[in-house]
């Protein structure tokens, strides 16, 4: 086991943590899958509105590889296929028949799972849509079945603000989790790298005693739990074609369930947190569930923002929207409504800041309930050396950002753009006094590379 | 504060796209965001943002500038009263100081502000708060006797040539306040150098040199005793070490007091706004160069023999170290780069002071010189980083 102690980083102290308690929710009426969450594929829809589908039946496939399917989480009727600007496929919604009728795939005993070969695993993974639990770096695309990843990475802890506790998620699913790891280990010739939280001494044995993996211990503030940071320290990505895969704890549990039970599992645990949420705890619900089925009656305040994911990288969703495929939390924060008189001149006892210019910095451990205010206007980049303080990677974020703004692909590559995605840069964006949209810039750079060369 | 909010909401359509005052939107934005943190919501990326913004950033620097500003104002009055042989009272010294310093600051802000506005309006961007700092830094680097029209010309040159021609805030190579000062220094040397300009006085033929001027041109056996005894004979100045540290000596308005600059230094470092790396490395560079030159000094009378603590408390060394070298836009941006950048500023400032008799003050030129080299230093650091990446990829 290797130990990594990361100095740089910052834990955003927010009010609204969830209670460690799981409540099962009934199966919702409406489900939705957002094809643009699966980056890197061109989706081709294979169903029509009104079609009846079973759980595990394909909704759309990759245009470049029609065997690579993305499937329905539940059985029911296709309600709507929504296209947006330039006919980009935005949403496929399914009206559940509440039977949760699933297509049967091959099931295996746990012992057999660890002896299957990549060639035996891949066809079922592609057909069932389960391959989507893997994403790949660079670019953060959904795993490409034609690429054999150098290694596979798993982070068993999330350091993002108010993030759910994976100890709780893996509880009672330990054997599925291990089966998932066994499957992952068959998909690469390299290793499966599992990172555990070095700051906790109650890490679930499912993580600390996992088999068939290389275990690494990371201690540090956010973003120590981000996969890109861990990859950087364990075995860095050195170029565009140096592809690694990664997945999450819930992804592995689903994978294990799929191979052992022979059906696509659609149950997941989602936490509700944030200062505008009431009844904050964990809920057992379903992949692609509509947000309202989870948050109804659990918010306070007139104007709130629902975020599928965490406050740094999550996506804003409407109450009538749907849970993100890869998200295991919903954060609810108050929207900014009224202007704050001479706000920037105030001593700032209630102001959350990485810097020490507000009085609140004299109150360590204080937690804040802040809204979605931008807290300033967009300005030119002025300060230097701050981003580095919250990014525990050997990388020059400001120079990378500037090379992207200049559209200089060669320079981006030299400065390590392949090691970065939105997730790693998000904290730099949070602290940026010039309020730059760094996540957008990084994605713009990655898209530019994918498109042009 | 609802009524102010209502006024802004009422006026807003006139200033937004299509409104009759659309052209002046930057002015509207500046006033509105000055009074309120608007309820502008995050649109993409992180949903919540740090409370720090460029207003808070710049106003923290302004707060850090208050000690040298207040001491500078007092000192202008103090020197006036001392030259006139009048008793020194705190209130009258402050009032006298304000009488001479305030107009300089007002002209700097007003003229520079107009340029800022013109560029913001024509370039259609918001007014950048960085000017609040430039507009105050610039007057503090000037002698109190500076003609106001020169203040106007200097700040215009600083803002337009020092900043806007490079593309505005964040793009400038040189520190705009220093560009303005350097322009005045070379264009109108009579009003910004020599021994006649550092004290506001009505006494005819009064001359009051700065310690550095004394050190560069004296007849004594020892440079230290030359400085210390300079004012004493005439009863006009007291160049003892503690007095120079506190800053009750002739000089540019804000730069005489190392003590006041150190208070600012503490504010900047405590809030995490100023780079301690740069401040420390400037001091180390100055110290190293001074020690080297001390060893080379032919005798005690030579300027080369002046010890570092004298260099630190005289001229603009401390002020430049705290407020000018740390300007993040014109400094090196990489952390290793900051060490090199700062060290060379300190070293070059001492070289210019001691080895070039034409310029007894070297801080301004050293900082401008290193401003020009900061991008090169960063370039080398980045190339080294890229080489490390290449090597890692091969391993």
C-alpha cells in the first residue's frame, strides 16, 4: 500500500450535511436518461415515442459501434424523445409501468466472475449498457470498448462539499463490490488501483481489504478524492493515447450485481444535502429517477437550486428534471435573490472565503450557508499562485488555462491538459477572484483537441 | 437600502443593450457593484463562489496602503514645520500634509479614472478595480512638491502607455504606477530628483537631501557618519537609524517609512493577498548584494560600505518591496519564478544605488527592469516543467 499525503487543497465548509441513514423510496413514475452525459459517443436512438421497453433494453447506441448500447433503467413506455439545438439528443424519458421488469442476461457465481476473460465480459457489458459505469481519461468520455485501458482507477471516497459517505453505500453490498473489482481487473492488462481515505480510521473493510487491486491511501483536503488527482500521483496519464478507465463505488456494486444476478441493477443510493434541504439523509432510489420523486417536501425557501451532484461540478436540474447517471447526491442550495448592500466592504463574519480577508477566516471550523451568488463580476486574470494552492498536482493551471484561451493545442499538451478535467479545476474556479469560468475553459480545450487533432 | 436598489433597477434599462445610455454601461456597472453585491447568479461551472472578488482584493491592498499614506501625510507637514523652524504639533502637521498631499491624490484618481472610463467604454468591458490601487500607489511615489500638472501627465502615461496599450488590466508588462513615475523621472528630472524637491517649504533656498543622496555624495570618512551627521548640523533633519525607520525624513510621500510599509506587509501577508515569497526574496536579494558589495568596498567612506539595514530604511526599498514588486500582474507568475524575480529586484536595486552615481535610488528601475524579465523567467520555469513532463512520459 502506498501513501500519498497531499498538502494543497481546500475543504469548503458548508452547512447541510446528510444524516447517515438510508430511506428506501418507492419506484418513481417518470424516468429520464440524458444521452449527453455519456461523453464521446454519437448517440443513435433505437426506440420511438410510445414504444414499450424492458429494463436493460437499448434506448440508443453509439453510431460508430452499434453493439455499444445504452439502456433503459426500467420497464415502461417511451414518453418523450427530446432534441435540442441542432437536433442534439437531450433526453429520453420513460414512463415506468412500476413492474421493474428486467431483461435477463447471463448470471454467474462470484467465483466464476473473477475467471472470466475480457472477451467474455465485453459483449454483455456492451449489450446491457453496463459498460457505461466506466469512464476514461483523458477527456472523461464514456469507456470505449475498442480500447484496452492501461489501468483502471477507483476512488472510494469523495472529498467534494457535502459528498456522500461511501462506507454507507457499500454496506451490505461488500460482496457485489468485490465482484465488481474482479470484473474490472479482467478488463485491463494493468492494475486496478483503489484509493482509500487516509484521514479516516473507519474505512470499510470492503475497501481497505479489497482483493485483486493495488490499494493506495490518500490524505488531504478536496480534491484529494478526485480521480484525476489520484491518477496523477499513482500512475500519470502521459499523452492522448495513454488511456485509463475509472469508475465509482456505486458503479462497481452495480457491475457486481449485474454479473452475479444477471439483470441490470437500477437501484442506487442518493444523498440529499445542502442548506436549503430539509430531511437531509440518504435515499435508496433508481437510476434516472425524476428529481421531484426524491426532493418533494424536502426543501425550504421560495427559490432554491437543485444540483444533481455536488456544488462544484454538479449540474443544475429542474424539479421536473432527472438525476444524473453518474451522480450519487443532490445538493439543494438557496438561489441568490436580493442584492447585498456594500457587501464587499463588510467585515464578513458570514462570508465563506478561501482567502483571509474576511473576518470569517478567524473562525476555523465554522460552516456556512451560502447562495448561488457569483460574488463579483468577471474580470481579467490578475492574481497568480492561488490556483496552485488548491490543486495538488504538479501542473501550472494558469498557464494551461491561458494556452487554452489562446487555442494553442501543442502548448496545452505540453502543459498536461490530458491530466485535467472539470472536476480537478473546479476548486480553482471556486476561489478565482476574477470569477473565471475555468471548468468551461478546460472543457473547451479538451473539445478543441478532440475535434481538431 | 431598498430605495437605492429601486433607483438602480429603474435606471438599468437605459444602460443595458438598446438603452439610450448603453455606451456608459461600464460606469453603471461600476457604481452598481460598488454599492451592492448584485444577485448575479452562477450560470455555469461551480454553483457557489468564494466571497473574494476583485473589489475586495484591491480594497485590501488599499487598506494596506493606509499606514504609509497617513505617515506620509504627517511627514509632509512635519518636514514643513521643521524647515520653517516652527514647533511641531500633530494636528497642524497633519493638516499641512493634507493640504499638499490631497490635491496630488485627487488629481491622480480623477485623471487616471477618466482614462480608465474612456477605455472601458470604448472596449466595452467593466471598469477594473485595479486602478484604485494604481491611483493611490502613484502619488505615494512622488515628492510632495510635484506640480499637479505633472501628476496628471504622469498618471496618464502610466495608465495609457503602462497598461491600456497592452490590452488593459491583467495584460500589462510593467507596473503602471511605476511607469508613470519613471516617465516623470526621465521627462522632468528637476521636479523629482536632487535636493530641492523632497520638502514642501516656503523657506528660500532650502535644500534637504535624502539619506541616499547624502550617501552617494559626501566628504566624510565614513558613509554611515556622513548620513547620521548630515541633518544634525543644520538642525533640519535627523537621519538616525530609528528616525529613518519610522520615516520622519525627506523623501517621496509614501516611501519614507519602512515601519509603515512593514505594517502594510503584515496586512498583505496575513490576508494572503500579497506574495510573501516575493517580499522575502527581494529582501534576501538586497541583503546578499549588499554583503557582497560591503566586502568590495575600498574604504568606509564608499557608498559600497553602507550596511543592508541602512539600505532597507532609506529610499523606496521597503515601499517597493511591499507594494510594487508584489503586483501580481507584472511579477513572475510561477512560484520558483517569484523567488528569482524578487531576488534579482533586491540585488539590482542595490547595484543601481551604489554603483551608478547618477541614480541614488534604484528600486523603481530595478522593479521595472525585472517586470520586463518576469515573462522570460516564467518561460524558463515552464520549459523546465515541460522537460520534466517529457522525461516522466518516457520513464
